[in-house]
């Protein structure tokens, strides 16, 4: 079984690369996977160079080709922190299922449901009412490669971009999903009161998506938050 872990990154986020890529590479080595950075060279482009240009989220569509070589591919966002004791996610998700958390819950439920409606207004109604994925931590197998294609020759470019686009295709094709607990992709939404203000340090992966600030009174932005969390999990850098 040939495994790959990818992350989307480039020269605009070198601070994140310096902080998180050693951790991502170490995890890849731990689980026996290759590691690949999807940078500007992988920006999605139409044949005419139109919609898709420079939208870094669409670099994940390179997985369509990569699945010709790799049996399973895990996409990890650049702005995550992996717990030192994080289990092997490839062992936690069956080969024939897609591994992801759902974020149409709690305070985000209605907003994410609106995105599903927007996608169906554009691409056709398929009865998609729940199950909004997040590709920040997203595991697929070779049998799922066709979710990494355009829909009717187009990308979904409204709010949610690749999450909505890929989520639509998962539901259109009827693929099974292994719904992972939030501990596999712990964003700030999962530390809100509706989720009992869950402790991010008890999770496998912390994801600083969006604002990404867990401690609003002590840090100014999500990079500072991630650096502070790094010290908790790994100690101060040498």
C-alpha cells in the first residue's frame, strides 16, 4: 500500500512552513507515507487560464493524478499542529471510505447548510442536506479519485471553495464516509460552549482555520497561537 501526505503551501506562508512542516514530515515518516508540498506549480487552471488560477485551495485537485501512483492520500492543511501521540489515521479509516470530520454542527450548522444549497443551485439538486466536509484533514483512496475533478467543467468558487466542491461530488457519487470525531480536526468551533469548550490539547490534530485564535486575550493572531501551542506540545524550539 503506497501512502502520501500532501499539504498546500508556498512562499506566502513561509512562517507556517518553518513551524509546521517538520511536524508534518515527521508524521509522514511515522506512518510510512511520502510527503509532498503542493505549491504554486499546482495552482488549478482552466484550459484558458480562467477560474481557478491562483486559488490555492484547488491544488488538492492534483490528487486526481497522484492517485494513479498512490493508493491512499491524506491532505493536511499547512496551519495545523499534530499531537506527538497522534495515532496513524490510515489505520482508523477503512480503505473504501473517505475520512473527514463534518463541520455543519454547532454554531456553524446553518452557514454550512447554506453552502450546500448554493452548490446545488449551481450544479443540480442531489439531496445534499448534511455532511459538510473539511479538507484540512482529509483522507481518500484510489477508488475515490473522481471527486478531484471539476463539476460540469467548473469549480465551486463561492465561500467554501474546495470543501463544498468535493463534498458535493462525494454525495453525488454516493461514497461512504468515515465521519471522524472532532479530535482529528480540532478547529476553534469545537472549543465553543456548545461542544463543552473541549480542550484542544486532548485532540490528535489542532487546526487553526479561519481566525484560528483559541486564546483571544493572550495572542494576537493564529500564527502566534500556533507557536504558543507548539511550546505546550513540543517544548521551546532549539
